C-alpha cells in the first residue's frame, strides 16, 4: 500500500528538482547560500538548519541553483510521503485516502510554490510533519510496549530539529501539550516519564543554538522575539489572514476539510490541537501586522489529511476528488508557470519571481565597472544585494558595510580591503541618482554610474554603482587600517610630518 505513496512522492520530487534547476535564485535564497559558506551555530535572521542543508547540497553539486535547493526540495517530498502515511494510519490502512492526502498536500498553493526553493520553510515543514507522524505512531502503541519510548524520543528529537529550523515550530510543542491535556485518554501519559523523554530529546539539538545565543547577547532570539510585541492594533489584516487560510490549500480542499471536522477521523484531535496555538497566534499577529503567506505552510498538512477524509466520505467521492484535484492543479501549476515564465515579468515590483530576472546582463555590466574602476571588492548596504552579488561574483569579496549584526558568521572584515578600492552597489529610486549614502560610509567617494536590471524592456530595479575606498566604520576598519589606505605620496608625507586622520563624521 505504500508503493503508490512512494511513486507519487518521487513524481513530485522530480518535478520540483526540474524547476529548481531551471529557475535562477531569488534574493533570500542567495542570502542563505552565503550563510552556508560560513557555517555557524546560529544566525541573526533564523536558526541554522537551512544553512546546513544548503551546505550539504552544494558540497554534492556545487554552488548552483540545484545544489543550493537540493535538500530543501527533498524535504518537501518526504513531507508529502509522511502526510499520506499519516492519513493511511488514521484510516486503518486505506490506500485511497493516503494517496489523496499526499496529492492534496503537494498541490496546495503554498506547498507547490515553495517546494522548488531553498527557504527555512522546507526543514521547518518537514520536522513539523515528522513530529506529528512520530507522535501518531507513539499514540498507537500500548503504554508498556517496548518501542514506545523510542517513538516518544523521536517525537521530541524532530520537535527540536524543527526549532532549529524556524521558531514557528515552537507552537507545535504547545499544541502537543494541549492535546495531552485536552484529550482524556491521552492525559494519562502526563503521569509517565514519556513526555519528559520527549522534552529531553527536543532540547538536545537546540543546546548549541542556545549556547550561541548566550554568547551573542541573545541575538537570534531577540530578533524573532520582537515579532511578539504589538502596537497600533487594527483589524485590516485579519481579512487577509482569513482569506489566506481559505485559499492556500485551494478552495475545494478547504471546503472538504471543514466537512471532515463534523465527523473527524480517528486521532483527528491530534491534528486540531497541534494546529490551534499557531492559528491563534497568527490571528493575534494579524491584529497589528500582516501574516506572511509562507508562515502557514506547515498547517497545509493538517488541511490535506482532513480534506482527504472529507472527499472519500462525500456522496460522489470520485467526481469530487477529480474536481478538487483538477482545480488545485490548475491553480498551483498555473501560479508557478505564470510567476516564473521566462518572458514576461510579474509587474515591476521587487517580488521573488522578478528577483530572478535580468541578472546575466547586469552581471556583465557590473563586471565591466569593476575593471574600469580597478575595484578589488564589492560593497553593499542590504542583505539581498550582499547574497545576490556574492553568489554571482564568487571570486570577488562582497561585504555589507551596514547592518553588521547580520554578518557575524563571516568573521572580521578583511583588513586588506580597508586600503583597497571598492565598488559600492546600492538600490536607487531612479536612473542616474547619485549615491547619497556613499559619503556617509566611505572617506573617498568618486563618480556614480547608473545600472539597470531589466527584462524585455521592463525595468525591474535601478542601482547606483560608486567607486569608493576607506570605510568610515570603526567596526570595519581601525584608524591604522585607514592610514594604510592613503596614496603613496601621502604615505611619504606622513613619514616626515604629522597629520590628522580624517574624522569619522566628515
């Protein structure tokens, strides 16, 4: 009964690997690839799991689109298989509901859209679903079964690995505890050692990350914890959040998932209680800020399983299943085909599909400017450009000169660059804009050249490329390094008479 699930999962895996190989990287992926060059126990923006996965893929296939995306794509394929196997177990071995659940999961809008790309959502979703899968296995066993401790430990381990992927997974821990408290036949587990075994197993993979936070003034936890604060309450995002929940699994799948709640499958309470804390938090978040679409990706597994049961119990299951899968295929495949078509950009905004466009020409233009200015390194001011340019100029040092907390994993700024000419590349609002930020960041600033990234005549982004040297920030270069950047004549003068160093405020 598991062969159809395996074949189906391999089909989706092959499809997404093909997309991963063909579509250029977008900004966030390039930034995560930069993490993978210098592995760390933690990073400013997210826990480190995505960096570890990208590094494993690039060690195998090189720093290519496919190498960077390899393991994240595999994560989603495994997730789909586990979703189907959970549905099979909840239906006492039914193959039809298992295949349907896996298909619905893979064709959900957000899952299909993200399954070809390298984001923290890939390991986060895998370990979220793996935690549910092992928890279901553990609940199937009698309390004195010899292997029950193993399954509780696996549940905790996957929970911890999920936390090492994205902080979203912490809500799953709250959900599982709520499930044990709320369901009478599961409450007895609380008086055993099993929940504590799971807690210990969950802490093991998290300990290095917690130590890293302790050594770095709780940088990662502070960054993510800032989202929990709220001000300026408004209801305007609640409608968006509700629409997102209804449309993300595709409309008919959502409808049949709701119908399944009237007579939920065996262990359906596990799905409901494990999802409830995350749903509640996002509802709260929507009262003061937008809920990003990718945040709810782990919940698509819950909807897919419920929808599969709702479909097989409908009056005309084959007809409704065909309609549901047909609509899901049209919406999801159509979305990806439109977003990443090789011809027409998606408007002019800086969306992920547009971030993949126009790079061959702009790479050549920036390369020519590097030669023209004799620049030996590239300076940037935002994480997207840092990652994108580091990926496209692998032999050239690329360093951000602002927001330095993001880049602690790279080590100290190379001292030799303090005395070298660099090319500062920043985003601009319009062509020909002189870089206003360059004099604030560098002591020596020369002419600015406009650079435009476009596709088929559609302008996607303006950049300002400025020849610069001698970074002002003492966090990058000390006074000693800036003295070393003076011209040869100035150096000779410095040997014969004293002179003042330029002020950082000039």
